[in-house]
C-alpha cells in the first residue's frame, strides 16, 4: 500500500510523515509513505495535482494542505476558496481517477457554535467565517466527486512543527506576565501527534464518511491557557474577558467542541484527555 501525504510540511503533515512509517513497522504493516510538500504539489492547479498524484499512484491520499489562518482568510477570500475548496476538489478528482481513497482534513469551524454540547457528525453545518465556509465547500467537493473518502474534522490543533496557541500564549506570558484570554468560546484542544494513529485506523479499517477526531474533552481558551501556565509553572496573571471584547477579523463559533463517539465506535480507538496530551507536549518539547 502507498500513502501520499499532501501538505507534508504542515503541522499535522509532518507528524504523519514522521510517525506513520514507525507505526507501520510496529504493527507489521507493509505500506510506503510518500510526502508531497507545497513545493512539490500545487493543489490549486488541477493539472499539476493530477500529474503528481498519477505519477505516484497511491492507494490512499491524505490531504492536509489548507489555508488555515482564520483571520487572514477574511481579507484573502480568493486564496481561501482556491486552496480550501478548489484544492480539495482537485485532489478528490485526481484520487477518483486512480481509484485512491481520499482522507480530507477539515475543521470544527464548519459549525456556528450555537449548540450547547459537543457537535456530532450529523449536526447542521453553518460556518461563520470565510475559513469555515471555504473548508465546508471543500468537504462538499470531496463528497460529490469521490465516493471513497473520509473527512476528518479536527479542533484547535497544536504540535511540534508550527507556532500554535500553546507557544503563542507562553510567549505572551513571558513578555507581559499578564494576559487576557477569552472565557466564553469552547473547543477541543488536539495534539497533532495523537491524530496519527486515528488516521491509521481510518485507512487500515477502510472507514468512510465524516469523522470527528480530537483529544477527549473540551475547554475555553481561558481554561486552556490556565492549564498551560500551571503545567509550565509560570506565574502569569490571567485576566478573563468575553469574546465580544477581543477584536479579531473573523467571527468564530462560541462552541466548536467535537463529539468523537462515532469514530471511537467504528475504530475502537479513543484519544486521551486533552490535559494529558498537553502535559506530554509541554514536557517533551517546551519545558527544559
């Protein structure tokens, strides 16, 4: 089996590229991982996408390429739709042409956040931002074109290879010793490394459809920041604020936490609580 990772230079893509070969050896599975960073494939270009995918002839394509700067998407609408919607369409079509399974990475921001409990896969989508709308358009394109697909919605991703909320809040704390953080927006912080085994289950069990995959539990941005400073023994003064008092270009959901019950039932794999994952990340990569 050959697995092609598009966006292998991104946060999740790097984890997949690094960990999947190790997982294959551990599980005594015979598959080859091929990486395709942005410098090698331009998913907004249909012919280039088709050429690269056809050249490698993978059995599985994991599309982790996306324009993920939520606020920047508001002023770069064309780019957002070109990458997140048209790019997804091009990958789905190229995958269909060679009968490859497409695993498409999506987002919790396809929801409007009005639900009081974590979202399940069949809940009504209603994105508030250009980012969310463009990602939902990508989901729709994948579903319409390629019947052999899995759409994976993830939430509040952080990890080793890119700047993220954890690194940013620690930098702010070190600089100012006093940080204001939003208390009334909730999500499921998810460690990129923990998603790799979940993706492995999706293609090894040939799971199809939409799945929510995130570390167990949810919290507000404020609760997440508080836990980060607790685990790093940082004496930073945290000030709670409401989302309406925090100016940003994009409207984001009040609650975008994800219910992963469907994936757990289908795969038998339940991701650990977000607090445990955060502690490991901080211990291994941040605290020295």
